[in-house]
């Protein structure tokens, strides 16, 4: 990971392939939340995947809100 730049993260590949993907901090947090959720729950159908995605982005929003409050102190 190259580092945090004003709510954006840039990831560098661990191998020889090039990867120029910028994802938002919200997407990064949501991906981490989803990873945690699916590691603890067996998901059986597409509705559950959609619910998992919604919850993941709600967690990401909460993390960003708290982060902004902490940074403003």
C-alpha cells in the first residue's frame, strides 16, 4: 500500500503485474468489513450477499465519520 492521500488509497501489486487501481477509503473500509462478515457467516443466496454489501458500506460510513471527528481534534 502506497499510503493514504486525502481519502484515497493507492495499492501497489505484490507481483510483477501492474495495477493502477485507486479506490476510495470508503471502498477500502467496506471491503475490510465485508471480509470480516463473510469470514463469520455462511452466505447462501444473492439476497444475503446484497445485505452483506449494504452492511459493509454502513460500517465504512461509520468508520469515516469517526475518523473525521478524531482528525478534527
